[in-house]
């Protein structure tokens, strides 16, 4: 199946490891790493590590495009990005014993013509019909909040299935149109913000998800951090939890789950839930990007607990 990820606001992810983050103090990093990132690019990267090919599209700044281009070449990801003037942003992740502190920059400002060009370019990638489009992440300055809604309508008209991982105004706008995505993957906080109420229980999540499914979505996945995730379609619901033997980092676990959803799109609900959860837990235990990822996923599947709701 053709898979295309769309990342309107990509970033160079700079991760800095500290012993302890103390505001106002000078720190010496234990180590730092920089990766081509942005949620959709992360999905393509996890798919590549699993042995699946995809194309990646979105806006990419001319000034530091080479950093991303090397990543695409090394990971066999087809480069379908639209180049625009400027420099793609850098996001900073500070990791210490207490967790991860994220500092996300806004990104380049895009123009109305850039938006129209990306809509047309992405639509052309599905000119032959069918396939799977994964729309992920925030929108850059200048990109209207209805971007995902407009793109969803174009892609579904081309016969593609659309998976959306967004929050805030972008998610609200995408779910306000007549043509909805096939799948969304908010976390509990994002889903609660969209619903306008606290969804602190499984019963509350299921009730809200089922109302939304009545409008035409095929799958809703709500991640709950350490409490696993809920997968709901129009016929059943499953709560899944993975076993993390040794936590390396929580950075990118949600994008790994999105990659697993894409990889398992044609499978039944329980199989898809197990594979997507295994993608996430395998990434949580990573010892290096892409290192034996397929083997880690296959091992993690055996440790996924699934319960029908």
C-alpha cells in the first residue's frame, strides 16, 4: 500500500541529556543528538525502521534542507517536500531524571501560494487512487487552521484513507467539516480539549468516541500514557497496554504508535491495536534509532495486553 506522510511544520529535533535541569543555572550536557523530525517524518522513519517504504511531504526550508535530505536518503524515504525560502525550525528536548522538557519553535511563515502549492502537490501523489495519507503535527505560521480539513477532502476524493494526528485548532477544524478523516489519534488531554470536557475515564472516552464515529470516522485511538491506549471503531473497542522492560525515552512514542496504525491499517482491530502498541513500546525501549526495530516490535507484540470493552 502506498503511504505518504505530510508534515507541514518539520523540525530538527535537538535532544540534550542533563543529569538534572535547574532553571536559571548553567548546565553541562551529558550528550546531545540531532535528528530530522516533525511528527510525519518520525512516522516515515519508524516505518522505514520496520522495513516499510513511504514518501514524506510538507514544507521544507531551503536553507537547511540538506539535513533532512540526508536523512531521507539514509532511510529510503521518498522526498516529496515542497521547498520554500527560509530555514526549518529546531525543536529542543531537554531530558533529565524527571522527564522531558520540550521547547518547540514556531517554524517558518508560509504564504498563501505555498499552502495552495502543497495542497496540489500532495493531491498529485495520490493521482493513481488509493493509498494511505498520514497528516501529522502542528501548522506553521501563515498556514490556515482549515489546512487539514481541506487536504482531507482532496485526498479522500482521490480514494486515499486519511489518518490525522493533530490537536487544538487544527484538530477542531478538521473535525468540523463534512468530510472527516478516517482515523484520529489524540491523547486524553487533546481529546478532552476537543470535546470541551474532562474525559478521565474509559467510559467517558468511549461515549465521546462513539458519537464521533457516527459521523463517519473508521477508527479513533486515544493514548493514555502509562495506562495504554483505547482503540475504537464502529463495531468494538479494545484497551491495550504494552510492557516496557527498560525505558530509554518517551520522545517520539506517539509517532511510533501512529506508524504502527499505518502499518496495520488493513488488519482487524485487535491485531492493529497490538501492532501499534508494539511499535510504541519498542520505541520506548530503543537503544539507538532504528537499531533492530523490527525485531523489537515482534518481541513487544507478545507482551501486549488487550481487553475488549
